[in-house]
C-alpha cells in the first residue's frame, strides 16, 4: 500500500496519506492521499506564481514543441496510463483507453496554438492610427476535477491553459489520483519547466483554499452540481474568473419512426458504459407514443447479455462503481423505485461478484418525474424509461428538468430532428448519437444546473477563458501633426 504523492517541479513529493484509495474491483485499499495544510498550499501557489512570470513569456514555438512531445509520450504510455485508471476507477481498460484518446484530442488542438493565439490588426482606423488585439494568459489556474474521467477532464483544462501561457495547479479527485502523477512526470519529460504544472493532492478543504487564495487567478471545475454551484459562487466572490461544470440527467428521446434496434443498442452503450458513471451517460429513455412496448423488450434482451466484472478482464462490458457507499446509494434508488410502484424490469442490485463494488444493470420502466428515480442524478448502471404521448411532451419533459448537459433524439425524420436541436434547453445534442461529447475543436458545456458561469470547457471557449484580451491603438505622429485638442478622440 502506498501514499500517493503530490508532484512539484516534476518530482514526486511524498506526504503522509490519510484518505483511502480503493481498487473498486476487489474492495481493497491500495493507497492513501495526503491532505495538505494551509502553509503547504501557500508554498505551492507561491512557486506557481514564480513560474508564471517566466512561462507567460515563453515563445509559442517552445510551448508547441512541449505539447507535441507530450502527445507523443501519452500515446507511448497509453497502456500504462489505462492500467492506472482501471486500478483506481474500475472502468474497463478499453474504456480507459477511450478516455485517454478523447483527452489527447485536447493536446492536439492546443498544438495549434500559433493559430489559436493570433490577434487581429486593423490598419488606418483613423488617419495614421492602427489597432491590434492580443490575448495574454490569465496567470495561475486551479483545475479541480472529478473521479469519473481522471485523465480526460484534467487534459480538457490543462492542454489549453498551458498552451496559452498559464501555470496550472491540478487538484485531482482523491478517489483516483495516481494517473495525474504520471501525467505530471510525462510533462516534465516533455520539457515543461519546473513549477508550470503541479499536482496538489487533497480533498474539499484543499479546494476551498484554492477558491479563496489571492494567488489563484482562475478556477476550472468539473464535478457534481452542489459542489459546482459552491465553487462558482466562492471563486467569483473572491474576484476570480470561474467555470464550474456540474451534474446531469441526460434524456434520449426515441420517436415512433426510429430504428429500434439502433436505439436499443445506443441506450445500452450510453446507459451502462462505465457503469453509468459518465456525465454524458443516458439515464432516461423517453419513449414517445407506442415505442415503449416495442423498445423495452429490445433493451432488456441486450441487457441480459452484458457481462459485469473487473475492468482488467477483457470479457467485462463494465466494471464496479467507485466506492461501496456509492454502490449502496445507487442500489437504494432501485429499491425506492419499486416502492414508488414503478416496474423494475431488471434489478442488478442482487449481483454477487465478491467484495468489489459491483452492481448489475438495472432497468426501471414507467418512471415519472417528482420521484427520486427521475429527479436525481443516480450515476450508476440504472436506466429509467419515461413514457410520453407526443414529441411536444418529450421536449417539455427535457426543458422542465433542472439539468441541461446532454440529450439525444433517435428518429429517421430530419425535420423532427432539426426542430429538436432548436427546441431543447440543453447544451450538447445528439441526432442518432447518444453521447454527443463535442470534438476538441468545439467546446463542451451544458445549460442550467449543468454549468455555472458562461464559459464552456475546452475548444475556442477554453482558449478565451484562459486568456485576457488587450487592444492596442497606435499612432506614430510627426511633430508637425501634433496639436492641443481636448475633445474626445473620434475616428472622423
Ligand atoms: P464531486 O463534486 O464530489 O468532486 C469533484 C471535485 O470537487 C473533487 O476534486 C473533490 O475533491 C472536490 N470536492 C468535493 N466536495 C467538495 C466540497 N464540498 N467543496 C469543495 N470541493 C469539493 O464529483 P465526483 O463525485 O468526483 O464526480 C462525479 C460528478 O461529476 C457527477 O455529478 C458528474 O455528473 C459530474 N461530472 C460532470 C461533468 C461535466 O462535464 N458536466 C464531467 C464529469 C463529471
């Protein structure tokens, strides 16, 4: 059993660990995470501020070269990184490799920083006057991340923040922090100077110090909605710019004209992949018209073929949940759904796979809003089916939901699909695509309680979030062109 270190100046910094990290497939404690005191956090931030003074002035070619090398190193180390993720998160190795690939997209996008940081220039806006714009780094960014994507979400933030000349302090989830340690070492190997990227382990108390500390300029947060709301309020009250992405309840609408085999496959993949512990997981299937009677048997027959098991067993379709407490909480929703009179078509809470935190797939039909099975983000392998009469009922249901992260429609009618993309109050929409996570050249963000702040994550909005704009107005007058004139300058 080991202590999971901080990484400062690319070197492991050991400290006594107190928070247990589990292998969710076995239930064993495999390590402990230290929780730093305030003086330690102060020192880390002071080091980051020193590094920011030089890194913010590094050349674009220096940063590009480091990012290209980092991309190469992450590709080379994919299997090692995937194993670290699976050992602490529990997801399958294939899923972990997929997460790495989606995170890597952001490094590749950031490699184009010469294009991304181009300013604009307007000659002769008035006689002899030119204007140009530029964007400068914000300074020191604190990146605070959730357990469910221990490498992808840190890369969402870090790639663009570093590319734009910021220094990053990453506070990873205390549940699966080891992969961040390796990423920090790979960054050092890629040539990132000391102090530019730090992994600061810790818990909520560590986050709260970062939120209020005057040495931090910007906060990028991804996690659950109550914490995202708290993070956004606290950081902005302390005068920082902040983006805080929260939880989700993602609906997949299935229209009567949809190919129901395609829709059933999609519901299985998006509902139970990674044991449902994805912020873009489908948790509600909205069956329109008579679809429910035809679709539920198709989902059920596929469900019965799923294999639940350790993430490092290639036969497993999905692995365990993150902790025993979370598994029990998820199981509680299924028991409550039964008490609420809903049809529990499949109850995976009875699966017995030893001491690991496993739960089999659960399917609950005829769920209604106003009950925990519908209202809460369950974050487990539990799919709810809500039956509605019409397309308009489906849209009304989605728009009344406080979350607005992702949604999808399954139909063969382009006109319905087009209306759907305009009608729903949700940030990311799939048309016959159940998990519409945007590619890295677009930005990721939900609406309503799924995002606090206006800036979406990564892509163009990420570049804007990590930079401040300057506009320079220039004139080189000859002495003969100079005169006293106290009027407000105009371009006429
Ligand atoms: P979490 O909110 O419990 O933790 C996220 C981070 O916040 C961790 O680093 C944790 O140490 C810290 N934290 C926890 N409680 C805190 C508190 N009271 N004060 C300050 N900091 C605190 O989330 P989680 O359980 O690790 O992750 C799962 C959640 O994240 C789900 O709700 C999921 O939907 C959401 N998520 C959202 C997105 C998105 O893009 N919208 C992506 C991934 C995950």
